[in-house]
């Protein structure tokens, strides 16, 4: 490990490489380290109202919609999400603008000055930098997406004014537990006593409601306190004593986006006394909503960062609504993901699978991925990288068939770079 941190004027990539080597583990859950350094930085700041978003799937789109709504309402807004798709800067957004390299390295330098001998993980370092930047930028609202779990995630050092829990699925089971109830309990760790919360999972594990009741966090749940009513070209949101009617559809594709949007609207509604938002801002946010890699379509190509079984089901439903024919499926996955279960959901929609290798240490090599995909009974080709797999699939599709790229943010990022030159 490089002992001395880069200077504030050093390139962003130098800082990111240094952070990756700072802690011996890429994932080390716990709040002790990050709280220690946060205290030296006088964080978290008392100023901004905070909405924290936890869950397995739907976090990114929920956080994006919340940010768009508060921006449309005129609030100075900070948004922290992860992982990024193409550039690290995407993780930290102030008032709708991604943080420039120089601003990020300045924030990293501030965190480094306060760190002392405390070893921070890559995610912890970035979280502290985001909170420091939001304070320096004077944001009024900060939307924070949990990285992994909730209870022990670095984002949870901030007490949320309102917490949103999206759909719960089986992911990161080695850290969060092997069933939805255990995972839900970890996600519910972002709730706070006496502070409002919303859960947009239509069938949430019982542990979420149980934890909310045990600490006295007033929880609204999808299908109970709030729900949606769909129409041909609009939808209605219904909550306790309040209704939004004839809303524009969410700009992101897929039925699940109505559920995600419902959770975001529940959070905004619950914070109305602290952060008043006119209905016009809700409508504007729904129209402006944009998020790369979520059923993102380019001619006959679909890019989707789905990487667990629950997300594969959503992707399959979206593909069925897109076209009746079968697709060519480019898959690249990480070693801690449920390869066989993921592929089993999508295989019935595929005429051919293209197994794309991802780089070590976490990526699965193309040959190993092809072996594991072989259980699906769909013809499979092996490639040691995403670029040749994507090129082969597009050439075979010839503009007639749909090419779907999925399985990991890394897979989609590689295809996006090739697609856009």
C-alpha cells in the first residue's frame, strides 16, 4: 500500500487507487471507524434534511426520483449513490450536477487530514467525502443511498429524517443473512425512533414492521397506508387523507417503477411539514427521472444492471412487454451473485447466451460462467471480456433481435462504453 496519500491536486484516479488499498478488506461493515473520522470532521452536519434509501432492488431509482422532486421544488439538493456506472463522479451530485474531479479530490484531502491512523474502506472514504461536500455546498436536502445492508452501513451514521426501504431480495447473503427476514432486519436498521419511514416492498418481510414497532418508528407500507391505481396513460397515488391523481408515468420503464415511485412519494408526503413540496414538483420529478442502466434502451439493445434473482424477474417482465421474440443475452457476473438462479429466470427468453468474463478478484471468468450457465439448456458462447461478447451478440442479432446486457454494473458499463464509443 502507498503510505502517503496523494495531494489534493493529484488526479482523481490516483486517489481512488489509493483508497482501494487503504483497508485490507473491500467490505468491512461497522460504524466505529467512520464515526470516529466523522466526529473529527464535525459530521454529520446539522443543516440538511436527510432521506436515506435502503433495500435490495429499486434503491437507485427511488433515490433519483426523490432528488428530482426536491430539485423541482427549489431545494438545494445533494445525492449520494453507489455503485457508479461509468465514472466515480456519478456517486456525488450537488444540485443536479455531478461533482467535478477537483471538487472530489479536495473532499478526499479533507477526509484524509481528519483520518489519522484510522483505516477506512473505499466506501467509507467516499461517504465521508460526500457528506463533507454537501455541508460545504450548503445543501438543504440530502438523499443518501445505502451501499450494503443498512444497520452497519457507513451511510447510517446519519439519522434519517425519513427512511425508505425498497424491495427486499436475496443478495449479499454472506453479510446480511440467508433469508429475507434476516436481510429485512438489517435494512430496517436505518429507521429511527419517532421519525417517519416508508416501505415500498409489496410483500415485505415481517422483520421490517416488527423493528419499526419495537423502536417506535411510524412506518407506512405499500398496499396498506399507501397504494397506487394505474390507468392507461397516468396513475393515482393514495395515502392517508391525501391523493395525487392523474400523475405522469415514471420516466423509467417497467411496472416496478410505479412501486418505487410510490415509496418516494410516500417519503415526500411524510416530510411535507419540514420540506413543503408542491404537487407540480412531484409531476416534474416523475417526468425528469433518469437513471443509466435501468432497462435503458438503444435501438435493439437493452442495458440493465440486474444482478440478483428478484431483479431478473423484473427484467424478464419488461422484456416480455417489449417484444414477443427471443433475445440474445450477454451476461457477466460477480462471484458472490446467484448465477444459476439469475440465468434460470432469463433463459426462457433467450435464443443464445453470451458468457462474458469480468476481471478478478470478484469477477467470474468467461469459461467458468459458461459452465455454470450450461444448466439452463440454452446454447452458450464463451468470451473472456464483455466487449467481444457484446460485439458478437450484436453481429448475430443484426438489428432484428434484441440484445440484452445484464448481470453486473461492470458488464453494463463495458457495453455502454462500446455502444457510445
